[in-house]
C-alpha cells in the first residue's frame, strides 16, 4: 500500500542547456511504498531528470521536491532524506569499502556505532566482506556498483533513486538488488529507477513513466499503459516501442532474422 503524500514530486520541471530543451514541463509523483520505473530512449531526458531530483543539476524552471523538501530552496534537507546510485559508480578511489561506508555514515550524522554496524551488515549482504579492506579502485565494475548501492543504503533513506542499477551485475547480484528494492518499498520508502531492461521494469515496478524527447508521454500501472497502446500490445516492450516510435525498428529486426 502506498502513502498518500508523494516522496518525490516534479511540477512542470524544465531543464535546458542553451537552446536545447532536455526536460520539457515534466510532472509526476512517486509515493512511499512503491517502485516507480522511469523509461525512455537514449537522450530522452531520463538522466537529466534524475540528476535534477537528486540535486546534481539545478532546474531551469519548475519545482522538484524530495520528502516534501524543495531541492533548490532546501537542498541539504532534501539530500539528507535520499540516496542516489548513478549508472557509473564514482567512488573515493583510495578509501577501502569499509572506510567508504563509514565515511558516508558520518556525512549523514549517524552515530559511529550505528554506522559501523550498518556498514558491516551491508558489506555482508553484498558479498563484499572479504574485499572490505581493499581500496575501491581495485574493485571490479560489479563490486563498485554494489559498493555504491551499499553507500546509498547506509542511511536507510526514505527516497532511493537509481540510474541503471543492474548494469554490469551478475544474475545473483541483480536478483539481490531487486529483492532489496522491493523490501525498501515494503517498509514505506519511495524507489525510483531508470532501466533499459524492460522486463525488469515490468516485473518490478508498481507504476511506470515513459519520457521521450524531454516530455513525459505516459505514466501509470501496466494496465493503464496497456490502455494507451494499440490493441494486442500487452508487454511493456510493445507498449514502449509503440509510444516512442521504436516499433518500426522492431519490425525491421524481425524481417532480418
């Protein structure tokens, strides 16, 4: 069951770079207790929207709120309630995995004992205990991805935003992350994720938003999205391709098989 108050909210969000309009008056909400999938073709505005929500980019206009706090007017409070996992992990290279998690705990103001306990718990959960005292620059991509997610979870945030969280992960690790996200939503957190793997989005997400050329062109449950597609389009892949103009490429691929 979702909460009535959104934990992520964008209202007429606009982000432009000179004459290029990357995000064009996008409005949506993500509620506590749900996983919201954010989909779109390359260059559609997904990552720009995500970076604006987590405070890495400043909106050109419009309002963005996280846990009720305006990310422009109250950035520290907004960030204090959120965790962010980018598509490319960017860790402090000379910190060990254990040092990284405890450092993040300190940044969030956790008690040192609580930060230490939480760090060990996450290291064990992600299978990083044996590498905990190695510097993160020695980690594989998958290990860095897991360390990045662990760092985002140290604070047990109300809001978790992930950009392509399963890229580069083995099936076991990807399944672990999917289970973790569902558990977080079950505890009342709002989870927003971007992914190109439509099967993951269809199986995991309670609601899905689709952005194309900077505009949010659809948002809703799978049943609601099916009502927007053509007759016979039942999978998210079919609906996505139909709405974003990718169906013609799918037909060509089918012919070339």
